[in-house]
C-alpha cells in the first residue's frame, strides 16, 4: 500500500511538472524568436557605399490645395540594389527568386537589409497599400511599394491664373549617410510615368494639365544629431500647367464687362450727380466683393498676383470715374456746361483705352518677370 501511495505521488509529481516544462519551453522559444528577429533587423548595408536605384511612378494626383500649399498623390516607389549575402542556390531552394509580399511577410519573414526611403516633406503618415520584395538568386533585390501621401511644397502664384507649378518631393535613405548609401535614379520607372500620363488622363486633376515628371539625384546636407553629414537624395519634380479658361470666363471676363458697364456714367447728364455716383459706387463695391472671393481661394502670400493686379487696377479706374463725375458736376455748377460735356466725351474714349492698355501691360509684365 505504501508502494501504491509512492507510485501515485510520483504520477502526480509527473503531471504537475509537465505543464511547467511546456511553459518553460514556450518562454525559451519566444526568447529565441525575439533574438532571431533582432538579428534579422540588424544587417548593415552590404557595401560602402551601397548603390540603390530609386524610381517613382506617379499613378495619380488626387488633390492640389493652393491655400495650404500641399498636394496629395499616389506613388509607386521602386528600389533595387545588390546584396551578395542574400544569394542562394536555386536548385537547393527550388526557385529562381524568393518573393515577400504584403506587410506581414515583409516585416516578419524578410531578414535582410533594405533602405528606409523617407519623403522629407511629407505631412503626417501616409498610407502604404501594398508591399512587394523579390530576392533573386544572385543577390539582386527589387522592392516595390504603393503609397498615398500628402506633401507640402512651395508654390509660385505670381502669374495666377496663367501659372505653372512644380510640385516637389525629396526622398532620402533615412539614417544612412552618402558614404553608406547612394541613391541613383531608375530611368525605367521615369519613362513608365510619361507613357502612362499620355495614355491615361487620370493623372490630371481639375484645372491642371500634367506636363512632366523629373527625377534627379543629388546630395543634401542633413543633421539629425551630432555632426552634419552628407545625405544622398532623390529630388522629384512634377510640372503642371493651370488650365485658366474656366477662371477667365467666370471671373476676369465678368469683371471686365462690369467695368465697361460702369462707364455708362459718361453718357449721363452732367447735372445728374446722384445717378452717376450710385452707378460708380455699385461698381466699386462689386470689385471689393470680387477681392474677397479671390482671397478665399489663395494662400496668405506676401506678393501680388496677376489677378490681384487686375482687381486693384479695376478698383482704381472706377475710383477715377467717380472723381471725373465730381469734376464734371463742378464745371456744370460753375456755368461751364459745354466744357463739362467735352470732358465726358473725352472720358468715353480715354478710360477704355487706358484700362485695356493697363490690362495688357500687366499681363505681359507678369509673363516675362515670373
């Protein structure tokens, strides 16, 4: 009976100890996996420097906000480099290339080095919708990802609405100086964007015409901490031309017609001052309303645009028409009615000539100066 008790006790001890062994094994396995993950994320660039060819495919320009000087775009970012440490035997692996696609496979399964391509002027955190990485048997690596980004870029609006804009993006290999990683332009992706833009009008957005996309490799001066270091950089420039016909017909043309109509004051009787002033002040107030309308669609800039010049010039012309009416009425009150009528007759021709001459002069000045 004692033996039976001892045997039962040993069995209980065995069944109590076994779960503890399992827990210990699980903890050990977790530590091992964590260490393996840490080792997988620590490789340095394979060469000094490592040449990384970078390309940008512009799939779509989603929005352009002149007020905040930002634009939203859909990019396909590609990079390729050579890492001999990743080379493998196709016969042994049973494949010519190893494929990692999707965030989980890339983050968890791929253990090699890759450049973290950072868009310096990106606002917030963009959406990465797809990731694909291919490792070839000879160590060549091809990386692709699709990004939706919002970028901040300065805009030159002096010639608005006849302006051309260059939307910019600056891409660096985050954390790697130029003696570690050198970024070069992948011309194949650049050519693909040009072909895509010609065949697919989706790249264009309302009121804008896509003209060109250019990538250049250059060196930038950055300082994250410590001493300054040269960083290899890819500069992206997207050229757009504003389609100004809509703005001309909706804003500038009605404004010009309004100014012409206000010159009806020159055909009113010289003694009818109240009607002349009412008509002229209506024109002045309308131009002020136009100014508020335009300001709501423009950033808070410190310079005059062509549209601002047109509005200000129209305002001055209308104020001069008010001054002319006061002069004519003063001549009439002084008993010089024929002279007052002659001044009106001169104004009927001088004001339109001066106004349109000023408009054309402003247009050519802004086109040549900016």
